[in-house]
């Protein structure tokens, strides 16, 4: 092997493994470059101009210089700002509070057996960091912005698999106390969000509580859980609580009307608003504060080249970018980042309140 000598501490198997990993990395990079160049010319340049006038910003996780960071950009992708800048600490899965003043997020630290994930929050400018919970995952804000909802890791050993959770908890920021959900059987939730009235959580559920896979509504103050009957995962409830958006498949995003008026919650008028040709997967849809737009992640999906599903929090996804779409029609969208630095998990930032 030119330029490298195998020492006593390095086996032939180790070298072969390094070669395989190197080949997989460059295969992923090559695929990302090809797919990035395949963005269709009709991808709504007029929408990009429209977004220049939108006052809201967007948060997202991004992998650059060997580290995960949280970045904030304008709605059209301009003026990116790295809010974390913490080499050696990985910040992931950001969510802005409804008043636009704070962010909750996940943090991965350590290596190998010492690796762990915890939940933190900070001010919208990156200052005032404080830990919320150890061994926590998938945070979101509870209605009213005074508490953070999170899921607990099911195992002591770290895993990036998103559904390996057990228990749902609410952390009160004023008292630093945690309250467990009334249903102690809750498990295998991921990508949880809260309705603005504080009465329901909506979440993906995988391989748990009698379901193989489902999007469910859960009472915040009671034990009941209902299957919403829509295929797919990673739901997001609109700021007015009247609509839901989700990934209806690996290559499609959908919206529908949320109806909580009957004995069981349901989704009406469900339909796809975006369809992406393979291998360009689309995920992580998120409503803008005014409900006029949705942000989402888009990038190549190829298990042989990329390994584990690139849509999972904290899994590198070369070639993935943040996009914005118009949910009032079909396939009117534009990519607002173009560097392909594993840009995922977008979340809109409302204008800060004046209170």
C-alpha cells in the first residue's frame, strides 16, 4: 500500500476497514455532487425573490469542519450565522420558542462508550446556554414557552436511532423540575411536537405500544393515545393548530387539516404538496410562523453509499440542503442552502415578542 506501512498495532483487517470507510465516504461525496447538480432549473426562482421579503429566519443543524453546529439563516438562505461554534461539542435538532426568544436543542458529547446525548436551551443569539436533561432526546417547546418537552433514551448505551426512547417528560424552566407524562407506557416516540393550545402532542411512533409505525396524537394531561391514520413520519403542527405537515414517504411531503372536534382526533383532506424524484429524499417539514411556507430538508438517499438513513438526527448527510416550499400548491419550492453540509432539521424562528 503506497505511502503507508502496516505497523504491529494495525492489522490487515483494520486497513481493509479503513479502505472501505474511505471508499464509502468518497462514494457519498460523489453522489452528493451529482445530485446537487441535478436541482431542476424550474425550482421556483420567483419564490426565492419572494422569500427575500419574509421577515422570519430559519434554524438548522449543519456538519462542517468535523463538527455539528446550529446555523441561523434568512428565509431566502442569505446571511448564515453559526450560533454555537463549539468544536468538540455537537449541537443538533434546534427548535425555536413561539415567542422567538430561545432555542432548545440536543447536544452530543464524548466518543465511543462515553458518547452521550442531552437536552439544552439557549437564547436566540446563542448566549445563556443551560442544560435541561441528561440522556434526553427530541426536544420541543410546550405551549406557553415556559417548559421543554423531551423524550428519554431507552438504553444507557448511546445510539443515534431516533425511536429508541422510553418516557415523555416536561421540564419546567423556572423550577428546573421534570414531570413525567401520565401514561408510563409511552415508548418509541420520535419527532414530537406540541399543539399551540397545549392539549395535545403529535409524534411519530415506531415499533412500540402495539404499532409497527404510526403518527399519533397524545393527550398532554391524560393517558390516551390515538393513531391519526396517516402514513409516514416526522409531523409538524401549524402555528394556528389547524393543520399538520409530515413526510408521507421517503420522497414526498404532505399536509392535511387537523380535527380535534370529535371523540378521536383525525386528519382530513390529506394530500401531497411535494414529490421528489429518487434518490433525492425529502424530510423534516416545518411550518413558517404565518403558515404561508414550509421549510424542509432535501438530499441523496442511498444506503450503499451513505450507510444509515441520512435523515436521522446527528447522522452525516453529504449533499443535503434546506429548502422552502409554498404549501398552497404543488412542487413550488427552492433550495436556500447549496453547500450540502448535512443541512437538516429546519425550524422557523418567529419574530421576537416585545414583552
